[in-house]
């Protein structure tokens, strides 16, 4: 019996050979314009929030300009809107699409019931445990999206997320999270909650020193698997590279590193690529490295803390989240994982 083929054509706009816009991004922008929210657009299309951000950021890089801008509120009443450049680009794309296909661009919407708590931030197995306890003990559904520390904070400010886990290293102060938040232009809108400590380092299939790893990356002998832009792990890697080279021109240095643009969203994906031989090295938390039987070369003990909007601190879900962090069940679970330490002040507000 012969198989039936399906054929799909798309209209793609390019600049100097790089893809700027296709029908997928056009649908995202149409829904942002309709709902005023990247999260609502992603959910309506049935795609991960991180993927929607990825399409937007890649288009902004190619265009050299912003196509969306934040506005306060998110799913609580605001979130994002198209810039003038974004609206112009969308109008031009829709006109070209209509002219070439003789029809309007269709948007099939998928309706999904939103969770009680939107988590958007750095990847960590502790967050999954928090989700499980909130569901089992308090009847709250928390949806976890691994988009990295930087976009997690942006999503809190935009009102698209309720909770974000972050681990952002500040080279100037040799400090995690607190100094970064204090210097942030959003410092008056957000609060920082003490989380826990975790061990992060390089993972390889064969033991090497940190100096050997950095030399191998910079010489092109080793292939890297990297984390997504604005993630805390990516920021730490870039800091290590700058300290090793003494060169602040990071773009010139990283252009020589094989695999630097190979980005994944979780520590599990980093470990899987190294374990399978698709990459030689990556930055990963110790607990995940041990699950894959990889060599682990510690770089730092980092603080994994949580960010919320100041308005959220008066909500019922926030009270239950803090109760979960401080619970014996959560402390016992996290203490059982290799590479984690639970501080005595977990669950306290450390900023403001």
C-alpha cells in the first residue's frame, strides 16, 4: 500500500540569508497583539513558553531591533505588546503571505486551563519537588517552565510568571542573586526569597582539571554543550571564560569555542549530550552529573533562590509556597540529594 505524503509550504522572510520571520512567529505575534501576553500566545498555540521567547529573541537579533516590549500585568492583566517595529514587521509579513498564498494566515487556538502557580526560571529538581508537595498537601497546581534565570525575572516583572528560581553570579561582588537584584532596574517591583545551595561544575566523560577544560574549549580541542542565553549557568560560563582569557571582548573569544551555540534548557540535556559523546563538556549541577555517571569537577557552590513580585507576597499561594520550602518533607528530600545544602534561613525574604 502506497503511503500518502503531506506537503507544507511556508513563507519565510530573511535578512542576509538569516531567517527573520516565518508563519510560526507570525502566529505568535498575532496572538500577543490579541491577548497582550507571550504566555497566552504560547498556551493558545500549544507550544512551550520558552520556545515562543526563543523565536522572538532570534528574530530581534536578526532584525537588530526589539519587536516586543514589556508592559506590567501579564496573565494578571498585561504582559507584552508589539513595538512599532514589531507591528510593522507583522503587517508586512501578513501582506506578503496573503499575496503569495492567496489566503489569510490561519491561527488554530488550543485552550488550556491555566495552573494556580506559573513557575518560570532556572531548571532544578528541587522545583519539581516543590510542585509535588504543593499539589499533594495544598491542592495547588504549579506549572514549571525552564527558561533560565534572566527570562524568569523578566517574566515576573511582566506579570506572566508568579515564581522564578534564579542563580545569577555577580563577578564584581563574587555574590549570587542579591547584588544582581539590588542593581536591577526592577528592584522596586520584586522580592528575593532564600532558597538553597547547590554544587555546580563541569561534566566530562574523563577526569580533567578546570584549567584543562578551559584550555581545551579555547583551543578548539573540546566541544561544548551550552545553556540558553540569560540563564545563570550561561552567565557563570561566560564569567569563567573572561577570567581565563582576561579579555572582555567575549564575542571574539566565544567564536572560537566549538559548540558554544549548541543550547539546551536543562541540566539533564547537558548531561545526556556529554554522556552520549555529542559534546565533551558542559556546566551542570552535581546531582544530575551523578545520575549519568559522569565526571564532575566542581566550580562553585551557588545560591538557588526565588523571585516573586511584591504584590504576590500577600497571596494565599505565596504563604503555602513558603510553608512548603520550610517543611521537614522538603528539607529532608533536598538533603538526600548529592550536591545540595539547606540553609537555616530557607524561606525568608532576603530582599527587600
